């Protein structure tokens, strides 16, 4: 079974599960009582190893891709999660963003699901970024136009503003570079070039990505890194954690201990680290604690088979 597919899916779930008990806890408080292991209860009163909407929607996307790319099926899987508890950790949805909920309720009433997501500037939460990772496995060998069109459609099911779409494209692009064996610096720098080339007509919007695209986000001080639910903050924080650490464990613990939207920062950073370091470098104790770990392993196997890939 492919180490990187397992690493990516478990990376998201573990980063998410580490963050769930301390979601909304401040960085200052975590400074004095940092997360150093997988605990439970806390914010959402869930047992250790419980992942949230971030992982549920990621797993729904991976599940759908086992049968190829079908935007209608992806949206249907999301609806099954929200209304029928599909791909939940313990048979119940306990965390969902407002923008995501409104969009999924809208999916039922429109012809094309990629027109359901909010398109206003205040619809730029991290709800599409948090679950976009599996699409990287599918689009990794496509040309830029086809690749970014698919990423855009998948984002727009819930988040249709260009800022959320570009955020997802940036994340998927660096994931693809990592899948192709590039080191961190190469993956980061090559991503910048490809994003600038493709989104050259979005100069006004690219200003919001200045710290990632025109600078080295890793060089910023921790106090300059925000970890809110705003999509730019999540993207910057996850890149900062990934680029400034040397192991999966260090990456996700750093992400969660930034405070704020801990589960999503953990999930997005965990996805990067899981793919880069691979499944075998994730601590066994965390894998064993993750809810439905055997189901996730089976899903990874099915996805790997369906993609017929040499990732």
C-alpha cells in the first residue's frame, strides 16, 4: 500500500484529533500547558483520537475519488456526512462551520454543486482548504489548466471565493511537488512559480498571499503567525509549521500549540507532514488511537488501487 496516501490521510486525521480537545484555546494558555500527546474531551468532550469535520470531509473526498472524479458524487458524500453521519468518527457530526453548512444545504437546490459555495469576501474561512488534500493524488499529473479547474470546483462546493480557491491551489501544488519527491525548499519554491504563472491575471488577489508567495513564510517570527479560522491564516500557519520542523510529530504539535483553530491548523499541517515524511514516520501510538483507523487504512488501499499510481 502506498506510504504517502496513508501518510496524507492519517496526517490530516491525527493533526485534527490532536487539535479537537483544545479548539479555541489561546496560544498563551497552551504555552503553559502545551499539547504533547493525544488527549481527549476538552472543547468538544470527545474521547482521545476523535477527528472532526476536517477529517470527515477529507475522507468523504477520498472515498469518492475511489470511483474517479465526479463533482456530483463528491457533493453527495458531503451531504451524506452532514445529514446521515457518513464518515464521522463516532456516528455523529459535532463540528461544522457556518459557511460549509449553508453551502451544503444549498447544494440540494442547485444544478451544479460547484456553484453552492459562498462567493463573498467574508466566506473565506478554511472549510475547503481543510479537506482538499486527496485531490492532489488525483490531479498530480494533469496540466495546470485541468488541475486547477478541478481544485477550484472541489473548493467551490463550499467556498467559491477566489481567495479560498487560490489557497487550495497553493496547498495542492506543494503537495504534488512533495509527492514527486522534491524536498521542502524545492516544493515550496516551485509552487510559487506555478501559482504566479497560472494566476497572473489575479494580481489584486495575490496581494493577500504576499507572505507566502513573495517572501519565505518560514522566516517569520512565531508572533507574526496567526492561527485563526481565516483561510490565509491557516495556510500560512501550516506552511510555517511544516517548513520549520524536522519530523511529523514536531510539525503537528507545533501547529496545535499555536492555539485558536487548532484542529484545522493541525489537519492542514499534518497533511503536508504526512505526505512528506510518510506513514511509517507517524508515531504508532497516535495511529493506534485514531478513531476508525482500520477503516482509514482500507480507504487508503482502495484509493491507491483506483488511482493506479506510482506516487
